[in-house]
């Protein structure tokens, strides 16, 4: 069993471990919970058995944390909890932020599984902290399973070359955003982008150069987007950008900024400069739009840009 020593400094918990549970130095009040089990009593084992059974019912982070919080609240009363997972850019906050807290980072087989914080208005007692540290082991592997599950989903929806979303996730994402925009009465715009003469780049310089071009263009697009915007590799050399809360005029400005960034970027491959440009079509959601009409207008506008000389932005009619 893992041996531990608990110290309290101004209600900050420091846990020293002999094996692979280590202190994260960025915060005195952050303890890393790893694969090794804490020593527990039969009573604690019974609580952990109950919690383990409840946590087997879901692979969703939000539900896991809600179940764990409800199961331990009778044993360790608390007003709120928070969970963050940088891998999925995930932040979960439930309850009212309170004065006192204890924080834990989870790690299994060198995989970071996020950080968990429990909060309330009074100090946590030594016995409560010891019990909590034992019960947290019940949460470790459910969090690992949820992480593996969501990583698999993320990989299935991600273009591995450009690290953008792929065609698999396109339909569901756009349909969801259309419904939200109509429900909230907000703007939604979409930009179709096609790299000009991409076949020539592949034929003259090889497919490795083509891949380099795709990565460079996706990076330039991302640099001009907000965090709330979404980029897809739609297929081949074509990208789609979905921008919420942005009307046609603003989406046009964004498209022109992206077009200029691509044109003015110097791409050098095998010591040779390669000129890269793109054609873009822009469409904004109308009240009578459905999924097909919304995206087809932008797609048609992009092809109009290509027919009329390329390296330009065309607005959908």
C-alpha cells in the first residue's frame, strides 16, 4: 500500500508520497492522485464500492463529477466543485464558489486526467481530507476511461494532417449551429475556401509539398479565427470555416483577411518559393435556410471566385 504523510499549512493540504504520487509545485494545494491506491478501511471500501458502481454508468465527464459529488456529499459536505481538463479544453463548474478548497490532479500511466477542486465555506478537517483522498481513487479510472473514449471520438473527427475537424463531424456541427442560431436569433456565417492550383503544386513539387501547403494554409486560417469559430478540412484542398454571431459584412472582412494572409505568406519548399492563393465564398444564414441551402450558397460563391480569376472573395447571392 502507498504510504502518505499529510501536512496542513493555512488550510492548504500537502500530501507527500513515497512512490509515484508527487506534489505539483505550481500550487501547494494541488495533489497528484495516480494509479496507486491509498490504504483504506473496510468502511471506506464499502463507500468506494458504492461509488465505483455508480460511476460505471457513464463516460461523460460532467455526469461523472455530478455522481461523485452527490455520493460523497453526505460524508464530506461541500458547496461546489470544479473540474478542468486541458486536453479537451474542458471546464466544469457546479455550485457556489466558496472560501475553502482542496485541489487534486489525476494521473494514470503518465496520462493527465484533469484537475478537481472541492469547495465549501468551512475548513476541511483532517479526517474529511483523509477520507476524501481515499474516495478519490474511485474517480481515477472512470476519468481515465472517459478520457480514452473522448480521445477516440476526437481522433475520429479530426484530420490528422492539419489537425482540423474533418468531414465526419461537419454535418452534425453545422446542423447544431443552425438550430442554435435560429433559436437565439443570432447570426451565423460560413466560408468555403479552396486552395488555387493545388493539383499543380502536387504535380510539380510532389505530395509532400502538397501536405506542407495544406498544413500552412490551415495554420494561417486558424491564426485569424476566434476561439468560438470552427474550421473543417472538407476534402482535398478545400476548407470550411463556420463563424457564429457574425453577419455577412463581418464574415466578408474575415474572408478577405484570410485570403490576404495566404497570398502574402512565403511558402518555401526544398529551397524553392511557392506561390499559394485561395478562392473563398461566403454565405450567411437566412430565416428560410435549411442545411443544404445554407452551405450550397457558399459553395457556389467559392466556385464563382475560381471561375472569375481565383484569389478572391465572393459573397453568396
